[in-house]
């Protein structure tokens, strides 16, 4: 038995099903689109506020940046707790 083979079997690396999880790939893409889709307009409105001094642009930039932070924290929490749950599942039920 080679070094590390037991770990590879435990974590599913050598069975071909370990690293690629299609549903999480979709989740990461959706979160990236949501985060960038709110951050880029927020930066645009911030630049408009700096140029024009309109208070509406500042309010919109602040609100969009609030959503950017919300989506970012949500994505990071799902990432962390997803790994915790999968790890506990593999410890308790052995895959």
C-alpha cells in the first residue's frame, strides 16, 4: 500500500469523484456573478458621485456595496459550513 492511499480513498480523491462537484461549481459561478454584478455598478456610481456630487449616486453606490458585502459573506459562509458538514458526514458515515 502506497503512502497516502488510505487518505485518498477516505476523501474520494482516487475514485474520480473527489474534487469536481458540479452543483458547487454552479454555486460559485452564481455567487461570482452576483458579487461582481453588484460591485461593478457600485464602483461606477461612486465614480459618478465623485465627479458630479449627486447624493443619489452616493446612496445607490452605498446600497449596491451593501449587497456586495451580503453576497460575499453568504458565499463564504456556505463555503465554510459546507466543508464542515461534508467533513463531519465523511467522519461519521465513512463516505
